[in-house]
């Protein structure tokens, strides 16, 4: 059973999903000689605790409940680390973050953002990325980041 099918049938095991994301993050950080501190791990856990974009101040609020007082720069630094490591994506239009579905692959994500409910679906299509890089090169432009947000309505909101 595919993940998307399981989710559509209401059978998504969220705790397993979060555990898998954290285990993957630990492995990736070890392989890349990056330091996944307890704070960074906790921020990543809070990002994955829901399959919806979450803002830095929401993360900060959740952390103040359990971990003691933190300042916004602390959370922003942790999110920047996670983003640089490819573990989360930043959704500029929502000023929020979402866990990366494929952190093992260095990829440019196409993020489908619902204008109504703010749901984000990661579309990872290498052919789109390749085409954009090629088009940019023909114009003399060298790309260094390529996360793209495509806005519209998700299937649920469209119905």
C-alpha cells in the first residue's frame, strides 16, 4: 500500500512517519558529518508532527511549553541548519516550513501550495528541474536554488 493511498484511506501511521523522518535525519547528518543537536532534532520533530506547514513562532510556542524559554533566533538558526541539510523546505509564501519527503536526494522541489487550506504537497520531478536549469543557462543565468511554489487549490478544497 502506497503512502498516498494509505493517507487517502485514513490509515496513515503518523508516529511511524515522524520516527522515520527523525531516523533518516540522524543517518543523513552522520553521513554528512553534520551535528544534529537535541534542539535541532526537536525542531525537526515539531515540523514533522503535522503534515502541514508550520511557522517559526508556532515552533517557538510549542518549545516554550516543554523546553523552557527560547528566543526566536535560536529557532531560526535550527531551521536554517535543517534547510541547509535538506531536511526541511521553506515555503516563502506562507513564511513556514515543511519536512522534506526525500532528504537523501539533493533535489529541487516543486511545492504545490493550496491557497485555501495552505496544504503543501512536494512534487519532486527531476525533469522539471532539468528543464529549468537548461532554460536558465540559455539566458546566461546560473541557478543556485530552485525550490518552486505553485499555488492553486488541492483536491479537497476544489471539491
